[in-house]
């Protein structure tokens, strides 16, 4: 793929990156084993196969509009093997060269999150639940790890676990609008994370506290976590359904394994 200039900004198709702070949302961004602290110049070339125009990844995200090339106006959508739509591209970046990559899912996701930026944090929360990263889950619920640091409401120290009236989205009960409408509890079940599941049940379900293992309550106390006083008036997270109509309990029944004791004790039953 010949190096040229970006059709949007007309600069060379390179970008300075800090290898400690790469954009994980970029297509095929890969972690480098090199530990370089200074920014480095690497190629950043997204060529739309349908029309041949080249873009920086961020320039394409900023200019992208549905089905047409932002520069030449040609249609960039083609039919995918499954009968759906695709936007094929050739990519050259720090991860190497890839040919014929469908970037429509990434473009659609970024377009949605650009329109609804408050959901970016919620989707990161779901991913931490899926990974079983308890520390990250707790930090997000307590207002830390906030990428939107210019949001003054988050900077006031409001605890996201205790209220959902000051924020546009209740993170604990958020359902993935870009995916299958999974909730955080669906994500924890899918990832096999019992520790995160207990945390979510404590904060957003009506499961009687006598049903919680003592070690779970002890750890919650250590972390300064307690069930909100207004929880009985809120939706029980166990009742949320994904786009296939499955509750977290139904998903656990499908997966079995570590969830068998949970099913037997009906801890996931709303």
C-alpha cells in the first residue's frame, strides 16, 4: 500500500504515539514489547477499498458518515458474506499491514459513542465485569478511572453506587446498546467471575444479606462498599434480560460449571 496523504487533513499518513498510551479502539492496535517512553512516529493509514481514499484512523472517525466516503462521496459499503453490510479497508499501522479488514463494526461503535459519550464508561464497566477485574469495577463505581475528567459532577466525589439521579445512566443497570443488551451481571456470568457477581448482587439486587458468604461481606466492608438504602425501590439487576430474553440466571443455567451452586441456591433468581 503506497504511503500518501490523508484525504481529510492532507497530512502525511503517520502519527506520533506513546507506546504506554496507545488507542485500544483503533483497528488492530497491538501492544509493543518495547518500553519506549517518548512518542514515536508510526504509519497510520486506513485505505477504503471501495474508493481508494486514505485516512488517518482518527480523521476517518471524525469525518465518517454512514455509507459514503467523506472525501469523494463514493459508496464504501459492500455486501458481507452473511448478507449484511461491510466496509472493507486496507490498514497499515504499528500492528503491521492487513488487507480487506471490515471496519464497519468499529465505525458504527465509534459513531454511536460519539453521539452518546456517556456510554463509553458504562461499556468499559461491562468489560471489567466480564474480565472479573474486581479492583477496576470498584474503582469505577467509586468514581475513579474517569476518562471524562472534565465532567464536574464526577469530580465532586459523588459515589456512583449510591445514586443514579445525578448521572444520565445508572452504570450498575446499564445494558449494552451496541451489543446484545447484556447487563453487568450478564457479563460477570459470561466471564465466570463469581467475585464480581457477588459485588453486583450486593449493590443492585434484593437478595437477602443472610445469603451472602461471610467472606464476601467482610471484603465489601474492607472496600467501604454497602448496599444502598434505596435499593428496594430500584430494579433488581437479576431481572434484566438480554436481547434473547435471557436473565443472568438463564445464562448461568446455559453455561453451568461454576454456576451450578448458584442455581441450586437460587442466588440469581429475581
